[in-house]
């Protein structure tokens, strides 16, 4: 049978482990509850986007290699402000009717692109040009520079349009930001928020396992029933 000193050591280990990682356990629980009770489509902002974005048909298009003899590896069509553009090789934006190479879209074109996707009743509050982001920015990891279009809503709704290729990127709003913050506490990636293999997370996961196992061991060494069984032997 386990002695009293050993029992006290197990109790002390369990107590201090629980105290040390208790806050993180609480954050895992809160974030897990939030994730399971929220509609991921609403978090993505689908309620602010048209079910079927505006599409246009274009004619009189030139061959994409008709200007500068561009060699093509990949090709996409862009509808920018009602005008057709080719996005070639992931780096060249070309007017599909004139062959003109564009270095990027302007603010009015960005607004036009956003209007193709966003609900028409949303009113634009401001437009800003974004040139850099940090690891925790809501637009992190996306193409830069970009235009940030803010709408007059209680959700502090923002839409992002890439300046380089005129593509509609993302919408961000208050509920998404709460989700993102809780995701950071869940993954324990306090720099970029998206890495699920951080050393901190691994250490706390192991400590959590030890805490649970020490709880089972504490029950075993302090259970009157177990003690009676040992005495009978």
C-alpha cells in the first residue's frame, strides 16, 4: 500500500499542477464551447455576402499573349469594375480588351469589386490602403497591398480587396475577431495564431495529461475502499 508521505507528494503535485495550468484549461473549455455553439458560416461572414456574386459576360477579348508575348503558365479572368482582366501566371494583370498591363487597381475599382460580393444595403464608411500586417492582424497571410473597405455596421465590418490582382479576399467582423482571439488561446500560438504545433501547446498538453493522471493516482492512494482491499491482502 502507498504510504502517507507518497500520498502527500501526489496530492501536492496534483494541486500545484492544477493551479499552474488551470487558467489554460479554462480557456480551452471556453473556446471549445464557443467553437461548438457558433455557426462557422456566420463567423466567415457569409451573412454579409451575396449568395451569387455579380457576374458579367465579355466580348472582344484579345489573346492573353497579345501584348509583350507573355508566356502563360496559369490564367484567370477578373471582373474589375465591369471590365475584363487577365491574371497571368499569378503576377501580371492585363486588360483583356486592350492588352494594357496594370500595376494594380485603384480605390474606385476596389469599391466596384467589393460591391460585386457585398450586400447592396451595406453603406461604405471609409476606404484605406493596407501595405503591411503583423502576425496577429486579421488580414495576416493575405496578398498585400490591399484595400480595406469599412462599412457602417455595428459589427465593424471590413472587406479586403487585393490591389495587385483585384481579387476579393475576405470579410472580417466582430464575431470573427472573437473567434480568432479564442482560437489563439486554444492553439497557444500568441505570435501568428494559426500554428497548432507550438512548443508551448505541447508542454501544456503534457502537463494536462500529467495532472489528470495524478488525479487518478490521488484517488487511488486516498480511497478508503482501496485501503480496505489492501488490508484484506
